[in-house]
């Protein structure tokens, strides 16, 4: 029974991540209107820390790391940590274990990353060189 449950969990994950991969690989968010635009940018005209992430993911899936970096450098640099943390969480869910990435439980990391994201948010909206390079390209 436990093995069947584990197989269903893996099948669900393959379906979800496979669908995500196919959509973002096949469709460019810059050219397709069914991707959700950033509500913060839509309302204010300013870029949030996540602006450009959908286009960056599309470019990463096509192997264009430099292009992805031009859309959202913070997301590109953060992605390995997020993928590692998500992999641990998924492994815990599938194998019913309780491993933890202690980095995510460190106050220094949490407040430091939050402060970095706010600083990035402010700097990418400054219309002066070199900070304007942080705004999404295109």
C-alpha cells in the first residue's frame, strides 16, 4: 500500500512539473498573453523583485543563462537554493521523512535575504546607470 501511495505522489509531481516545463519551454511569456502580468507593475509602473521571472524561467529552460540574468538576476541567483529546498521538501513528502535545510531556519539568512530583496526592489527602479541594468530587459 505504501509503495502505491509513493507511486501516485511521484506521478503527480511528474505531471505537475512536466506540465510546468512544457508550458514555459514552449511558450514565451513575452509573446503570449495567457501568462499573468505582474499586478504591482501594472498598477504602479514600478518593477517588483519578481518582475521578469517568467521570461527568465523561459530562457533558462532554453539554456540562455545570460538572457535570464538580464530579466531577473536575483531570481537566477536564488534558484539553486530554492530548487534544493524544494527537492528536500518533495523527498520528505514522498518518503515521509523529516529532513530540513537548516539555512531556511536561520534568522540571519531569512532577514538577510528579505533585506536583499527589498534593496534589489528599490535599486532596480532607479533610472540611473548601473541600477537601471537591474530592470527587466526588453
